[in-house]
């Protein structure tokens, strides 16, 4: 598994290097001052491919990965629900509505960080790789051209609104990230629940890194506009070190959930399409095989939801429960039949077992 992960990391890194060379027109558009950033992205590509391969090799993640991509490439699912995938991408990846159910403040802060980082990545990575450039069309400005892979995309005036947005996109991203990261940092300093389980390297370092990157980036703009470049070199090095460190840290820290999050969309699509089919009877037989042997199998409703073996309340889609039971069997967890009970009934059965087998011994 480690050998496969290493080979995957090397392959992705080589592909990225080739893309940088070809996309920058054999390095003609590559800015040597950005070399440390480019090298960091190559390490990032290796780390993400390596850890993702290791993650997908685990039984649970492998099943989730397989079922998610199966639902994604299913022509039948697309015919039944053509808008399901775009809606789930917007819900789970874009606007992350599931966070709003926990706290509106946490949702707003997470949105600020998410869109700020997305904007920064869309600007930084292509510039670092030499994929697009800004060149003066008149020699001294203010007319500029934006070129992607050497092809002119648009021309703009650096002194108008479009020009300001072009050259200050990273500043806008920093303004979005700072309040979002600061809120979560404040919360981790004040919330007792967060303090109890947090780890400095895993929970606090990512937030501190985002704030340092954003603040140093804004200070670079402040130095160039108001200080006539005073302290610019020191700030540039500090900013570069913070960015490089964060890029290398992403695959091995909390930021890795950015790479894992799309898998949640695949699983939600798998559950949604299974519910839409409305004909899970064949699957239900496999799901409730253990229950049938006990004489009290759960029933599957018309919309594909499997009922609790004890109270009949819907648990989840039958294929999803089957997938969960398969993962538990792969992990040699010998209580996969418990997946067919709702959370309330699990608590009741545990309490009953305690009264019968444990409390009895104290009489």
C-alpha cells in the first residue's frame, strides 16, 4: 500500500512538473522569483496523492469511493435526477449548509475562509506555474493584457475598477480569510468543548498559518503603496515562508479534509439516487439477511428507506446500510447487525443488556 501511494505521489508530481513546463511555454512565462512557491506545489501534489491513496485503501473509504463514483457515472442516476449532482456540489462543497444547522456564526466564518482560500488558489497557482501572465501592452502602462498559456484573454486599464480587482484579488482574499480564521481561533480559545479536545499542531497551526499569510500579504500591498517599498523584502520572505509551510502542511494536517470533502458529495449522491429508485427490494434482501435469520427483519419503505428492526422507524437507504455493514465486516467488527437499529433503539437495547447482564450481578 505504501509502495502504491509513493508511486501515485511521484506520478502526480511528474505530471504537475510537465504541466508547469508546457503551460508556461517551456518556462518562457515562468517567473523565477516564484520558484519556491512552485516547488512547494510539487511537494503538495506528492503529499496529497500519497495520503489520498493511503486513505482510499482503508475499507470504509474504499467503499465510499467506489459507491460515490459508481453513482456519479451511472447513466440511470443521471436520467432520474439530472440536477442532483450540481445541487449537492453547491450544498455540500459551495455553501456547506450542514454547518448552518450547528451555528450561523460558524457557517459564516467557514464561508469567509472557504471563498477566500478558493479565490487565493485560483490566482496564486496559475501565476506560480506561469500559466497566465499580466503584461503591459504600452510598455509603461496603464494598459495591461492578461494572457493564459500565451493567448491573450482580455485587455484592461490598471487604473479602472477591473484593473484594481485584477491586481488586488489576493488582498480581497486576505480580507475574507482574516475574520473567518480569527473567529475560529477566538472560539478555540474560549469554548470549553473546543479547548478540551484541541491539539496545537492540528487545530491551531492551520488557523495561525492562514492569518499570517493573509496579514503579510496585506502588508506587502501596504508597503508598496504607502511606504514606497520599505520593508518589502523582509515581508516578501516572511510571506513566502508562511505560504510554503502551509502548502507542505496541507496533506498531513487538518487541511487534508479539503481533499476529502468531495467524497461526501459522492456518498450523498449514492444515498439520494438509492432513495429515488424506489425499488430496493432485491438489495433489501441482502441487507436484512441477518435480521431475517432472527425472525424479525426490518422492512423497506416505498422510497427505499430501511426501517429499524425494533421500532420500524426509517434509518437510511437500504444500499447505504448494506454498504456500512460490508465495511464493518471488512474491519472484523462482529456487530454489523446493529446497523439495522435506529440510535434510540440502540440506547434502549444497551440499557436493557446492562440491567440484565451487569446490574444483575450486584443483587
